[in-house]
C-alpha cells in the first residue's frame, strides 16, 4: 500500500515534502467503511455526494482524502490541504486532503501509477462476464497462490471506482493479481484494462444482464470484448467456448486464444459431471492427452465452467494438476463461493444465494436445488436491470421453478411474473405463495417450512433477501445441538 508521501507523488508527479511516511491502511469511497489510517475518495454519485461525508471520514480516522476542489468545503477536523495544481506545502502532516479536478479520474490515475511501480514479474489476470466473475476470481486466485505471491480483488470492487481502490491495496511485490472487471457502459472495461494492464483476460459468458443499461446483447458482448481487445500480443485470452458471444471474441484477440467448456472442441473441456448436492461436484478434465478426475467442494453443475476457467490459467502458468485441484480442496470453508448453507427455522436448511441474480444464475441455482434431497422450496425475488428481457427472463425462471420446486415463494412485483409462468407450466396454485415484501415472506415462511426442507433464497442484491435468510437462520445452539 502506498504511503501518504507516495500518494502525493502519484497525484502531483513531484517529489514529496517532509513527512507522510505513514502507509495508507485501506482505500474506500464509502465513509461508513473508513477505519483509522484509511483513505477516503469523495465521489459525486447519482444518489449522494461523497463530499458531504468528508467530515465523517476524517472523524473516523481517515489520513488521506481525495476531493474535488470545486466541491470541497473546509471541515472542523484540522487537515493539511494540498491542491495538486499548486502542491507546495511544508510538510505532509496527516490527515491530508488532496484537491483535484475530478476525484474518480484522479484515483484511477493514481492506481495506474501504483500498478506501474509493481514487481516487473507481475502478471495480471482480468476477469469479466455477465455471470460467474467472482467464482472464477476466487478459484483462479486459489490456484495461483499455490505457487505465486497472489493478490485478488476484494468483494465486489470491480467497477470504475472499485478496481482502482482495490488495486491501491496491492503489495508491490505481488507476482500474480486476479482482478474482476465489471461494467455498466461501453468503454468502462477498456478503461479498467488501461489501469490494470492485464496479461490474461478471462470472459466467462455474455448473457442478457444489464440490458436496461446497455440496450442489447450485442452491446453487452462488445463491452465485454474490450478486455480481450486490450490484451498485449504476448497475452492470452481465455474464452468460454460454449457461449457463442464469447467464442466470437477470438477474432478480436491480438494474442493467443485458449478456450474451455463442455465440448471436446475446446482446448480444455469437462465430461462425466455429477452433482453430489451439498457435498460438491465431480467430473473429468480433458486437456490434450490428459484426463484427470476431480471431486471438489463446489455447489452445482454450473460451477464446472468456473473450475475450467481457473484451471486454464493454472495450466498456462505451468502448474501441475496436483496444485490446481489441491487448491480447490481447501475451499470448503470459503462460504461455498458466495453460496452459504445455514440451518433454518423448523428444521429446514437455507441455501443463501442472495449475492445477486440474473436469469442464468437463478436457473443454475434451481438446477442445484433439483439435485438435493428433501422438499424443495424456492424463494425467488425480482431480478433487476433486465430491460426488455425482464418479462422473458422472469418467465424462464418460473418455468424451471415449476419443474424443480415443491413450493415456490415469490417476493416483489416483478417476481409475480415468475409465479404466473410457474402456474402456466402446470405448478399447482396451492404450491405457490406470492408476497410483496421481505417481512411478508419471513412471516409466511415461518408458517410453512418443515423439517428437511431445502430452501433456496435468491434475488437481485437490491431486493435484500439476505434479510430473509438472517431472520430465518438459527444457530446450532437454538437447534439443540452441541
């Protein structure tokens, strides 16, 4: 992590004055996440303006603030103010407020400067796609960490502000970095690639997610392809060969292309896939003349594509299968890669997959539910930002829910489309419960859940069905277990 003096140098391009030896402990753009020694980047947004919370950030112990000079107002907390356009100060006595033209651009440039100072041996793996980015990031980082000093994106820090913030926490001696790259508009991934300078680019899939913002699946594919187009001539594009939109990106790659999938015409492919429910999955890898069996603590058949993508990186780095598969066997305690299984009320089991949702990811979660023993309960909420695909996407989920679930609970106005489609597909009306909000869902589920029920809970993050899981989860002590 950079020191305050290095932040000064990166923002101004000048040698720092006296002081500023303190490392910056963290980088955030949400004042509520500030801890002592952190940096706070004040960014104006659609809902609120970070400049309104600079005082709160300083009170929480921020040692660096990046703010726009036109929006900055002095705070009650004394601070050293450095205008990067005229940065002459006697000393960098923290906290230090850096005034810039535009805070998002400034932190992006600072992150690019920090990336340029990194270990010359550093290789960056960029990961993008409509679904599955986080799973691929975690699996890939686990593989690389078997041999290299490895850094990875934290949480969902994958946007035009999130990636620079996470990159500024990367140690300079890192040998491999795995970074998620998300987008809400054209040009965003190209900008992230310009900052992170990836050598390897993974594209997991292109699906009708964020159609509301991008307008068409063709536009989504073009936006995701920006990662491939940004790779250097000695880089590698790792593409999901089973997805037609991703497969077509091979023509845009200025470098080697490596494909993975379930079809034998891919460079790396899988067969004999078996789901063992909550005990994981097993399958066979095929790579050239090699066939390798793996049984892993990953949930759902859809996890195989994530494993293939991550294995592709390991193989291209020269890692043996023992390192690749061995890394994943240690993942059993990693909250199942966003899917958390917890005991629920009335002897039920809750499958918390509330991190986010799109039609492909909900269908994959329903496929996992289908593999489990016990009465199958699907608690499904609205899927957001689907644009013109909203009706069709919810209806496809409803049709699959009718095939899989013994009881369907829908939450929210859009989720009524799921219920309607399930009824039209033949699901008995008395096995469908439609509610408008989380509190009603909690009350009804407390009434209907039974011992042995397997309860899938999934919706877009904005619907906050994690609150339903929290309300229905019980501790082992409450269950009478020791």
